C-alpha cells in the first residue's frame, strides 16, 4: 500500500472530458433507460443529432447516473462504441468518467466509480427537491480516493473484467437460445410453417403421381439462421429454417380449414387462453412463511430469468412455483415487457411476489415454457395492453379479461406438445444453468470489488480466487 496515493477523485480521473462532436451532426445516442444496473456495458440505442447539450463520451468511458432514483439503483455503465462511431452523446443526467493519462487506467476508472465508496458518497451529495435530486459535478472534487500504481490498476480491472466478460458471454448465449425458442414457437403455433410445408409436399406427391414435374421447394434446413441482433432470419418461403424430422412433421396437419380467426390447421381449434393455460393457479404458502420474493423492480424486461430475488416473510402477493410464467399487469411494467419464467426455486418450493403479477401455467402435456413464449409475443402483449382499465398511470389488466384472448392449438394432450417440449425445455435448462453461473460470478465480483479497490485484498490473492472460479 506504500505505493498507493490519496487523491481527489476529479484529479485521479477525468470528469466530463472533452469529446469532439460537431453540432447538428448525427451521432449514437444513449438515454438513461438503456443503462441496466446488472450489466457492465451499454450501447447506443439510436442515432440522434447533437445539439450541443447533454453528455458527451467516447468508447470505454464510464457513464454515472447522477439523478435519483437512477443512481441509487446502480445505473453505472461502460460505454461501448456503436454504429462504427467511437464518440456519442446522451442524457444530460450522466456524469462521464475517464481514466487520466499516466494516473489512472480507463477500465479501472469504471470499477472505481462502481465501488460503493464512490457511489454512496455521490448519493450523500445529492441536492434538489424530493424526487428530482441530483449530484453536482463539483461535489466530486471533495471526494478522496486511494489510487494504486497503474500496473496494479490494470490487473484489478483485468480480474474484475474477466468475471464481467464471462457474465456477458452467458447473457449472449441466453439471448441466442431464447431467440431460437421464440422462433420455433412462432413457426409452429403462429405462422404454421410445418403445415404449409406438409401442403407443399402433398401437392408435390400429387403432381408426381399424375406424371407432372415435382416441386423443387427444399425442405426445412438443418438449423436456424440469425442476424447480428439474434433475430431469426427467414428463407423467403415462410419457414424459419428449422429442421423437422419426418416423425414430427407427421404430427402436423397437411391442410387448413376456415375459422373465425381465418384459416387454421385442420383438426386444430380456436381456444380461449384458460383452455390452454391456467390463469393464477392456486399455490399454497402460509402467511408469515419466509420464502423467495421477486419484486417488480427485478422482473426482467428481456430474457426469462430475474437477476436476483430476496427471502421475505409471505404477506400479500401472487404465489408461484418453478415452471410458472409471471406477467406484469400494471402500466408501464407491462408495456416495458416485464415477464419472467420461474426457474430459480428449490424443488417443491413456493415463491411469491407483487400483487400486480398474472401467473400462467400450461395445461396437459404442454411444456411450461410455452406460456412464457406466448407471453413474449407482440400479439399477446398488445392484447393485454388493450384490456387495461383504471385511472391514468395506474391502469392494470383484469385477470379474467384474458379469457377473451384466443389462440389456435391442437388438444392440450396432443403428442405434438411432447415433441415441442423435447426441443424447447433443454434450451430453457441451458439458459437457467448459464444464469445460475452468472449469479455466482456476479456475487464473486461484488465481493472482490470493494476489497481490491480499497487494497484490503491484493492482486495475487484475487488472481488465484478468480482462477478457481472461472
């Protein structure tokens, strides 16, 4: 520690450093909503003209939310360049932090800012009226921090960054797996691609039997293709590119019939949602029992699994078990996509959460992820939004209104659902395993960060710990 130096924070790092942006030129833009407290990196979510106001930053800079409640919620992120442009601009409520040449490493500056010693100090310096308090940039000149030599800073950033890199890799894997699962759901139960394929094959056989040339349309390819944003691509023939074995293809009809919803697969039926999924099924959890509690703030807007939950005595709220799907029914949580697949409980355990959840559970042999994939569709969400009632700002979906939602399926005990589960359930199990690993790594990172930043734990010891974990 003798080589560490006590410095004012704004002398150790650059605060709101100059960035060469040209007025009225279009640059990547980052708003506050794009920053996820559980994720290290943030990317621009749009392009916008620069009007000489707001924050300015470059690749690798740290964005510190300075306004309540964003700062208290941990909205601190490292900017990653987007749209092939190293510079960007964003919300006026960001303070930009960058390493100071020859003093601090920029990657280390992120973890220094993330440290509770800095964040809690910033929270204590907030000024302004209740609900709109913010940190004056000048307050950072009064905070003293201990800064290690540059090589040790780089080693600390490397150790913590290794954990964050693995967490991000797991997130990417989960996004890809979910995109595949959603594409299969869309193909089978919305677009009815296998039925169209069976019709083409049937027509081709009929032409061949009559002496006419057969249909050269290729069958489904061996795998789905994805764009850079994990969106499944289509081949132009209505399919999403998934392989169907002859045994699975035979479970689909080879024709359509008319219905009030339009043409539907022959033998399938238009059903109200409660015929396919239980809505708010009964779960038993005695009042006062300590059980896993998932609050609305930790409900994911993307992906099936929440980052965290807490143990709390059962009070008033919705109860759920593994395999249930939770859908936020209140504005703006529903519009923001707050939906979760419950996979984090112990066997036989019952969890609980907000009274503003709707709980869904498929019937018969329909695999549990079916309800989650349905709830993630634009059609289902738009329907639920249209059912909202109540005063402005506190509107919610009445659970019984979901009986008006219609979908087309075979019987709930049809073997097609068994085959669907064989494809989908392993994907959700892989996502669950990746998320469990990420939670463990995040806990390790959060335990190491304050010890490394304060010097309580030195780099060689931390390297051994991280080596064992990864």
